[in-house]
C-alpha cells in the first residue's frame, strides 16, 4: 500500500473509532423541545459537610444566589456555618472582599434540618455521603418534594447518574451530576455528567450555573468513576498498597510524588483530605461496577475506615490533624 493510501485508511479507521466512542454515551431523551427553564435564583444544597458547605459558599459568593443549606444533623450545620464564617473572615482579612460583602454573602445562606425547605428552590445539589441507597432514597424524596422544574444535581464521586435518575422516577429527566472538586472554593474544575434520561434544558442550565459560580465545566460519560476519580482513585489506592506492602514509608511515598511530579500534596495526604471513607466507597463502586480486579480497594484502606481513621475531617488518617 502506498504511504498516502495507508494514511487515508488509518485516518478513516480513526474517524470510525471516534464515532463509535462518541456514541458510547447515548443521549436517549436529550431533546426536550424548546423548553425554557427560568433563571436560577435559589440553590438548595443537601449535606453541609466539606463539599456541601463549599458549594453553598461559591453559590452565594460567586454566583450571588440565595442558598438553602439542608442537613439532617444540627451539629453538621453548626460546624458548617462556623467554617463558612471562618472562610469569609479569611477573605476579608486578605482584602479579597469587604466586611459588607461578607455579611451580604452570609445573609444569603439559610439553613434547615428539614428537606421540605427545598420545595421552592430552582436548582438542588445533593452532597450527602457516598452511599448508593442513601442517594437513591434522597432523589426519590426530592422528586416528590421539589418544584416540577427544579434541576436535581448530585455531587456523587462514582455512583451511576442513570441509576440515581431512575430512583427519581418521573423526575429522572431533571437529574444530572455536578461533580465539584475539593476544596470547592479553590478548585476550578467541575465534572458534569448526564444520565441517559437527562434533558438538554437541565444540562444547559447546570453548565450556566457552574460558570456563574466561576468554575470551569468538563463533560464526562456516565461510567464508573467518570473521568476524575477513574484516574485519581487507582493512583491513591496504589499509594496505599505501596505503604501496606512496605515499598515505602508514608513520608517517602508522599514526598516523591509531591517533589517528583509537582503536585501540591502526596497521595496519602490527599486521601486524608478527601476522606478515607469516601475513597473506599469510590473504589468499591469502581470494583463492583466494572468487575475489574485492578480496582480492588487496598486492605489497609478498609482497615483504616474500620478503625474510624477517616482522615482530616475525623482528626486522624495517615497523618494526625
Ligand atoms: N470529599 C471529597 O474530596 C469529595 C470530592 C468530590 C465529591 N465528593 C462527594 O461529595 C459527597 C459528600 O462528600 P463530603 O466529603 O462532603 O461528605 P461529608 O461526610 O463531609 O458530608 C456529608 C454531610 O451529609 C450529611 N447527611 C448525611 N445523611 C443526610 C441526609 N439523609 N440528609 C441530609 N444530610 C445528610 C451529613 O450530616 C454530613 O454533614 C459524596 O458523594 C462524595 O463522594 C467528595
């Protein structure tokens, strides 16, 4: 075969392959006609933990939205609000915002322990723990409680958006993922994922809100771990396996990755910051949903979670806080 013919054949194969890849994330019900959703005025955040609190802050501060923050634990709300005050005070002390702006942002956030407080909200972002049955129950409740045009987003790290959407029954077309990264006020990237059922109108609305929050959306397909965690979690898991099999001490594992690959922290410290319970839950979803042994969670990761050493949020993980 002449080189130019070989090149043409190769590029035709590549085009066919790309087309096959692009159709691997089908959009079965993406066309919802000319539905125009109202502009988002209020954002509801369910779960006032490390992610939910950060999402509430950027929605109020960057996007100027009214925020309803709901958590079933009064203690989590108190802890979240005191962290919010601390973050705003830091912004003021660094000259990033004035005291008046900080007060205005703070006044935009109201809280409740009752999910019913989300009934009038335009856009809801769920950030409760990474437990599939808990998320399914919550989306079934949200479908019943919320406005008929409310967008229902999940911050899940790994659970199938199509499955979460199915749990929302008749509201399945309004479910999608806005996967914020930790720490939310700092990380710019947000992974946006549609389920099979998600319509264009809700997807576009999510993209618009993310941009208003000052973030940069990237779309990925509804596959286990999506993009970010499919790449990140096996890296963290491998670092933990290196620790448990004695390939290196924790300080050396973190130091070589930090100093050798120019990341802000090593994988074990990063796991502590994410939460070891969250890392384990994500690895379990990757392992279970793919059936691929390369995603088997490290034994030590499971033991750490059994011991209650879940990382920074619990005061102890691979390091003490
Ligand atoms: N931690 C990370 O680095 C990270 C990054 C991206 C995505 N996520 C995902 O974000 C979600 C939340 O993670 P997190 O780290 O903020 O967890 P977290 O444990 O810090 O917070 C979870 C909050 O949800 C509350 N909660 C539990 N059950 C509830 C219910 N039924 N109703 C209302 N509130 C309830 C808890 O009281 C807690 O305040 C998870 O799906 C996680 O996988 C986490």
